[in-house]
C-alpha cells in the first residue's frame, strides 16, 4: 500500500482514524496549536480579515472559509473579537470529522449551509433570490470546501501538514517508493518512471539514502482552494520548508507524530491513535505571493498594540489580582508564545492573492 494511503486511513478512517476516535488540538487534546493557546490569535486574525475585506471594497456577503476547523476554537475567537466585517460575514467551517463538526455545533450558533452561502431573500421576482446584506455574522459547517465560487478568504491553520503524503527514497539504482506491507513494514520498490522524474526535479542534488515527501494531496487542495476564490486570498499557516532542504534531513525529523501533548511513536506504530504530520514543502504547491513567519504576520496585523494594551491594563490592576487582571496578564503571555521565534512564531504564513 502506498505510504500516503496508510496516512489517510490512520488519520481519517471513519471508524478507526485518529480524528474520528477522539484526536484533536487543545489543552485536553493531543497537541496545542496557535488558536488553542488562547483567544489572541483569533483576535489578530479578525484584524486581518477586516483588512482583507476593505481591500476587496467591503463586499457583502464576505465569505470566510476556515478549512480544517477542528472543534471550532478559532472561529469562536474570531467572532468574539467582533470584527468590523461582521455584518457582511459568512463564516464557513470546513471539517472532515463528523465528531468534530458535532463539537462545532455545540460551540457556535449554526445556520443551514444554503442560508449562509446561497440566496436568502427575494426582493424582486424578476431578479430572483439573492443574499440579504447586513445580516451577518452567519456561521455554518461543511465536510468539504464549498462548491460555489465566492469573494472572500480561505484560511487554513495547520491543515496541509495533516494531509496524506507519499514517501520516496533515493537508492543506488534510482528513486524508489516507500510502500507498506500487510505487516506494517516498509517495502521499498522502484518508483514508476513519472514519479521518479518528479522526484528528480524536486531534489536533483539529493544523496543516496535521502527521503522526500510527495505532497499531492496538499497541492491538489491548494489548486481547489485557489479555483474557489473569485477574488480575495488564500492564507495558510503551517510549518514549512522546501523539498531539497527536507532531503538533507532525516525523514523522522520532518514527519512528526503527536499523542497526549507529547511526541508520538514511529509513524507506523499505534495507527489511528496518534497524529501524523509532515512539514509542508512549499515548492510542491502553487507559488505563493508572499511567505513570512507567523510572528511577522501577527505583528503586521496589530498583535503588538493588543498586547501593549493588555500589559498596561495588567500593570494597572496587578495589585488587585482579580480575574480581570489575570485575563490581561494571560493575554501578554499568549502574545509571547505566538511570536516566539523558537516556537509558534516560526510557523510560516503563505498567502495567495486572487482576482481583482
């Protein structure tokens, strides 16, 4: 079986996959992502959504799709921030896991998808139904990306690293594909000519023994997302590199597993019981318009001002030590974690601008 098929089953099998049986981000989950640190990431993302909305001329409706939305934590924080675009906002959470979509429904006020993404009112029978302005924010959830093109934004936080990927190894006789047998052991077989040529283009200077991921699912997801946005942008947050750089490192450094807030076992162990992730090879995706660190992205959208205001409020109330004071102190700590160059701040933010 191809390695990517094993990853697909381990993560997304409807009965036994990691995300179907209880795996998730969060303090009570298996790993901590930026939205799970606290509400600050969502507050700053709300600033970014406002800036992108204004760039587009303040369309109404303004569709924001959050792909890989998990339990809905980021969506809740964005909406709690009350962005200026809220009256125009149609917020769509996309999540494959039925279980996690159920959690979203318990956390957020949901509308039927057609009410959010389709016509909602008829003013003139000759013109037909059309969206009613000023009725946002409206929120819905889907298992897959919407099918109708729209003006707005697609955001994906730590999604691409969770999509299935193939695994190739350069042997003395050429590129080979890592497959998995019925005993969950590796079986390295010569790669098909087209796949071997693809690997040679991606990592022409790789040494014998080097391994690289083949991220067809991530590349296809990006193409689908870009085709869906009529005008607006796609923004992806993830840990990212390039294929030649990955080829120079041991593969178990860039394929990581997580379980109960700690490193997991080998990727072929405990299938369905641990998360499996792979650093995103940016050169295997459509070329982004910009790449910057998460720290730089958050600073560009006002995190420093938010944290400075929290620091002032904390200093003013520190002697009281009440819940309000502790809330501001927590926000200062969140800010430090989100821009830490040795931690979450080192994640990359890739942006693609589409249309107008």
